[in-house]
C-alpha cells in the first residue's frame, strides 16, 4: 500500500526515465541520423532536463551506443535471431521471416536503423563500428547455423556454403532496404521481398525425378509376334 501511494505522488523512477530518454533518442536518430539528432529535441519530446539525460548517459555518444546495444540489437534479435530457432524446415523459416519484415510506407521511408547507422557512423566512430559489426555478424551466424541444420537434415542443397549464403541474404535484405528508402517507395521493397523469397526457394534440395529403369507396366509392354 505504501509503494502504491508513493507512486501516485510521483516518486522518481530512474529506469523509466532512462527508457523514455532512450526511446525518444532512437526516434530522433531514426528521423535525422545520429549527427543530426538534437539533445534539445530529445528533451522536449520527454519533458526532461539535461541533468536527467546526463545522469543516465555521460555524453551524446554514450546515448548512441545505448541505442545500438539495447534497441537496434533487440530489433535484430526479435525479428531474426529468435525466429531462426523455430521448429520447421529452415528454408520455410527464412521465407517466413523475410515476409514478416514491415513493408509499411513509413517503415520503408525511414529505412533500416542498423543500416542507417552503419553507413553514417562506422567511418567516424570505432565504438559505433564494432557494436554494429557485432550485430551483423550475429545475424549472419544465426542464418548460417540454420542453413547448416538444413544441410544435415537433407532439406538444403549439399553444394551450398552456409556462411556465404547467410552473408548474401543479409546483403540482399539491406540492399533492397537501401533501394526502397532512396526511392521512398514501398513497391521497391515488395519487389525485393519477392526476389529474396525466390532465391531462398532455390536453396532447397531439388525434388528427385522418378528412378530410371523401373519395370514398365503391362500396358506399355510391346509384344513381338511369333
């Protein structure tokens, strides 16, 4: 009862304050890029003070690193890494994941936050680069592990290189995201999804053709005259 009464009176919640700042900063970075994100804009969105921000984050860079570690990494985990562990045939799992990627106009226009920050900050800040690289590598390894499982099950082509194919899949997803964002057109992304799904289907083990040399049925036997 005492805790509930204190909450009603507005006792500070540091974890909630930090989360509000982090989410507001993420939205601003997604909208303008990290370098263009303004601290004052972030504070105005949260109705918090600079003191509150710098209590939780030592600098704007520290706030950016937290966005990568806590928001972008979680997005990739929830959208890719966790579904990769689902039951089912690997190619079906991958096709399902790709088809579930948001294709709304606002999502396409904003672009992929992982790709956006990589293009903007990797050449400028080594801590950004290494954090973003880890997310890409975890993503690729998750896909490669699933493809290796498919090879072991006999559902994925034996000649396939899981690591190279995983890298190619990530490159296609991010490439079409970049093209769609530049075009500001969801149709570009939809076309990309279709092409990616078609490529994924090509990774299945081909269906076996009927074996040669099977006995012919009686109606196909040619009787020679005596």
